């Protein structure tokens, strides 16, 4: 099997909001160096490594991640087969003053 990439764009209709994500389940199967599956979060509408927030693989993830704008891009890439069960991510849009 080859590489497969899925992009999920979380975008608030309101400019003065941010995106808060929480991984409620996370098991991509492998451990770093991320040989079978990887998730990258971008503070942008497109893949741009200048706006990379964080990278996750294996069973290691942050509890909560905030964007600094009204858009967050999730890139999920698999490189063939993985023994993991996948991930579940919740998100909510927050007014900027409610971020902290």
C-alpha cells in the first residue's frame, strides 16, 4: 500500500474565534519515528510548515490544542498498514476572549 493523506479543515464562520481540539482517543499503532501514520495540525487553511502547530504519532498526543486563528487544518497521513485503532477528535469554536 502507498501513502494516503486526508485533510480536515475546521473553520469558524466568525473571524474572532479560535479552534480548540481535544483528542478523546488516539492510537495510530506505531511509535516514533512515525513509520505508519502521522497527524499534523496547521494554523492555516493549507499545508504550510511555517504554520505547523504540532505533529503526533503512535499513542502520544497533546490533551488540548488551540489555533491562533479561526481555521485549523488537520492532516492525517498513513503509509500503508497500521496496527492502531485510529483517533477521535472533538472540536469547538471559542471566542478569542474565551480561549484561556
